[in-house]
């Protein structure tokens, strides 16, 4: 099967002058790639009509599909819709239904609607509106011959939802008939990308029409299995065969399918087994609790979390003995263990997890450098702790700490031992 | 003053398929912008000769300067140098001095040099080599008529050093004598983008050479002031005049300059005034503590944080009376106040802030819908609470709750009253 070419165009001075990084393009690329499209170019242009039209012309000449983001807001420099009308040689018209929706949105949030919000209800004739339940600017799609243009807001959250619910389902229909494709993304944790590539280099050998791809979704990694076949069944069968082979090779490194991050997997495991959890965090500063509570329904298993920055808080909230803090320092295995046991006891839950470390940039010593982190998990069967050394900046160290803690919970609930290191 | 046009081209499949975000382009853009250049396009193309040559041709037709990154490595898919030779119609030759440098580099790191590293010492004839003290791949520059091309490695660290030490000094010589630019970004909170645009539409009127731009950095907004002048002093004076006008119009909505998010501003205020803070969070689930502790040195003023998901935790950790919880429910103003006062007392700090609400998607009722949030701030002078109604998904409601809480702290420390609503 020949993959089809796609281009991604971002419109906006804020991207072009470097105020924001073009993360939308990376997201769109990987989603298009997952869906069997070949992205041939990213372009960023200013909020300038001539530049936008030029980018549209170039994309039309090269690619079957152009995904355009940005410039749909209410302000004067939002001219994407007017440029699309010019490009397709049509007028713009007010969409009354969309206008009513925008008015209702403003009423609901008790916020005055300004006159320029009307601009967001103006669409080129012939455009198909793409709903935006998360904001005031709907997107739209237009076509000429076999070329398709999709226009979406630049706000990542709104754009992503529109991509998933409106654009990707439509793109599926553009794939040539008789060629079927089946894709799955597996999420893994605890193994680096190059090592993953090495261990799976021949995992799809002998299965025709299957390709493997790897990408990082820090600090996790994703494995993409794309299988092609002459029927949907054949494609899916090939995909599932290779998936089983990969799962056999990687074992507990596989967290699950990609749409569920590790906190969602942990949450489901805790709920299934009716286990309740409490957290005690020092260097991760609440990030572990934040990730756990990002999952809807997490109050079913998350009881409480303590962010104990000061030694006083560690003593008062978790009953960590002052003698222990003095003898070993707050960043030590005994203190991590005391924190985990303390929060388990205080909250009266099944599992207590604790993180203590040095997130930096200051506070490191030769003996205890920045990035040194202890993580302990207290359970009915006892407490287990790991010493870890991370590298990088403050946010990086916080991220790794929370991710490893989540994985320790996952492994424990599954009855597995974590070796405390990466493979 | 006419600013000169520049384009940025990234070469590499890893950017094009979304594995890495094009952070280089954002960095290069802001540095070019600072230096008085107008970036008119970012382009990303694959490691494919035809695509690369097409991008070079387009850039030459539009811009005075093209900054190209990536594709200078030793492997087969690194073809930038060969493409540059083809584009300029010249052969490549081995640069013996560069080769000796690469050999010395490998000796220094005790790592075997492979044959393909020789590729990194091959340059198009007429190219001026740009040294790379941080890696093995030097860059180079070439020109045709008044068009200048700069080729740099894609590794951010190496590229940035080369940009600062080799490219920017050269570009300075290309600027017409007597043209200068001065830019500042202001961060605001508590006013929407369209309302901002409306209130500031004429803020730069009467000051020649000044343009304003707006963009969202959710949930904050940024205002960009760009001023041009015939001298650096004139440009700066114009910039500062418009800045003063904007600050006068927006008052306490202005948080500060853009590189500091609200948690950094709050942190600096608390440190200056020697105030210590503790947090009590229900629906925001630790996000407020996470944001506060993202700031280096936050242990100076952040004492502890409690994530009290269960009623038992609210009672045990914060001393919230059970009768209060029963009478008003956990999501209520009296409970928010009791939480803020409880955490202030338990931690023995100056400021206690509490958030309780319904993050959804479940748990809402007609009387207390999803998105209803109470935020209370307890201080030595008393406690103040706000009732807020947010819309959107779980993450959105968490984000808004934490942001409003941070702003309440900021306003209080500055001695200002927050009206409890947006303008």
C-alpha cells in the first residue's frame, strides 16, 4: 500500500517568532503517521495573507491532505478563515447555528461576548464546520478535486480533540479501498528507545506487511505496530500476532495500550483489587498526587497525599522520628521508608508510597548529588525502597520520580518484583 | 525601518514524524527576532534530496538569510552537505584541518572513530566552515548574490553555541546601518485574549514604529510589544512608553515579564516578604503544590501541602469539623475556609490556601455542578473565600483552580483585592 502524503501548516506570529514551540506539529505528525499517512512537510507562516496563501498553494501542489492550525481566534490578526475563502475562491457567510452556539457559550460562562467573536462564526461557503466543544472557535474542512484542507484552532487541547473526533475519522475514508490497515500503539515503561529497537528488531520478521515504529512519550515509550492486509481481518490478525510476540518478549515492561497512561492503569488495578492508596512526597512536590488525581474517579482509591517539604512536616504529618532525620538526613532510605509507613498508617490505607530526594538545582552534595531520590512503598507485607539517581533539571527529576513511583505501585499490585533499574 | 527576512529550515525525519518537537526553530526565531530579523517561515523536510533542494530554492526566493539545521551527522541519511553542494552547483572536498580536528576529538573521548565520520569533514567548495567545539560536525556558510545560507547541526547544544558565536555576529554585518528594534513580552492573568485586544487596541496609537501582539499561554495571556527606531535608545524608549501605557490600563492584571510564570512571581513575593505558605487541596489534587514546587528554591517559603481527597483526611489533617462537612458538604465555602485555616494552623505558617470543588466528570448535582470550586485564603488578618464556576474537562478545572489560587496569593501579598471574577 502506498502511503498518502500530508502536510502540516501552522499559522501564527507567536510560533514564527519563537514565543511558542510548535508542539502541535509533532502531535499531528505522530497521529497522521499512526493513521498511515506520510507527512512530507511542516510549515509555519505569519498572520499575513500573502504568506498564508502561498503556503496553501504549495501544500495543494504536493500533498493530498493539508492540516492547518491557528488563526481562528476572534482578534484582528486571526485571518485563516478569510484566507481559506480567498484560496478556494468563495465568499464568507455567517453560520447562524455556530453564532448561537458561541452566544450560548458566553452566557454559560457569564462572560460578555465581544463583537469580534462574531468573526468566529464566519465560514467560507462550502466549508463543513468541525465542532469545537472545548472553545469558541469551530474548525472547518474544504476540498478541491482530491485535495483536502482541514482548519483547526491552534489551542492544543481544542485542536487535539477536533483531530481525534473529526479529522482522523474523515481521513480514514480517504485511504484507498481494498487496502486495509490495522494499527496498535503499545505503551512501555522502564526500557530506553534504542534498547527497545534492539530487542524488537526481528519481532515482526516472517509476518508480511507489518512495520514497527518507536517513539518516546517521556518518560514512557510507545511501540507502533502497523499491519497491512487485503482484508480488515488479515490486517488485524497480522497485527495481533506481532503484538503477542512483543508482549512475550517485553513481559511486564508493557503497560498497556497507548491511550492509557500509567496512572490510569494503576487506577484500574487499585479499583479492581479494592486497594486504597496514600502518598507522601518531598522532592516531587505533589506531582505524584496530581497525576493520580488526573484520572476520573480516582477518589475511589486515592485517599490523601502529603507534600512534606519541611522536616517539621515530615515529623508532624507522618511521624518520621527526628532522630532518624538527624542521623540519615531527609534524603535517605530510612526516611523514605518511615514516610511511606507513616502515610499508610495516618491514612489507614493499604498502600503508602513516599518520595524524597534532591530536585535541585541547589542542595546537592558530593555524597548526595542533585537527582538522588529514594522511593519507598509500604504494604501489608512490608516496605520496599529503591535508591535512584536521575539526571537533568528540576522538572525532569520530578517527572522521573513520579513515574517510577507509579510503576512501583503497578508492579506491586501485579505481584511483580521491580529490580530497581532500567533495562 | 524595513526588517530583513529570514527563514528557518529543519532537515530530519525525526522532526517530521513527530518524534521530536522542533524546539530549535523557536530558539532560532527568537534570537533572529532579537537581532532585528523578520522570520517569515519555518520549514521541516525529510532527509530526501528532492525535498531539501525544493526547500532551499523556496527560501532563496523569499529571504535574505536561510538558517538550516540537521543532517550533518555521520550516517547515510545525513545528506545536508551533499545537497548544499548540489544546490550551489559545486563539488565537495575534504577539509584536512577539520578531519584532523575530528580525529583529535575521538582520541580525546577514547572512542573509536568510524569511517563515516570522514563525511563530516567534507564541505562544498567555497563554504566557510563554522567551528563546533561541542561536537564532531562543524557547520558552514555559503552565499549566492545577496542570499546567505547557514548550515548547522541539529543537536540543540551544538547548534546554539554556533548560532551565538558564528552566525549572529556575521548577521549583524548584514543589517543596514541605523535600524534598531526593541521587544518586551508582558504576562497578564485574569483577562481573556479578545477583551485584552479590545482594551489595548489604541494603546500604541501615536507612538510610531510600535506593534502589539497577543497570545494565550493558558491560563495566562501574553502581550508582545515590538518597537523600532533609528537608534537602540529610540527603539527602547518607544517600547517603554507603550509598556507604561499598557501597565496603567491593566493595573494588577499584569503579572510581570513573560519568562516568569505566576508561581515564580508568587515565590519571589513570598521570599521578599518572608512569608511562608501551606496548601490544602481537594479537587486540584496536588497541582497547586506541584506548580509552587516547580520553582527552584521554593522550600524557602513552601512548608507543606495536603491533598485531602477523603472527608476523613479533611477532618484528621486539617481539623475540619465533621458537623461542618455534614451540614454544607465537602464542596462549600465553610469547608474551604476551615481547610485554609486548618492547614495554616497545622503548618504554623503565615498563609494557608485551600481548594475544594468538583473536577468531574462525575459527582456533579444541579445545586453543585461539575466545575464548582471554592478557594479560600487564610491570613493573619482573616480568611477570604471565593466561589467560582469553571467549565471544561477535569484537567481544565484543575488548571484553573490552581491558577486562581496562585493569583489570590499574589494579590493578597501585594495588598490588592481580587473581585473574584474575570474582566
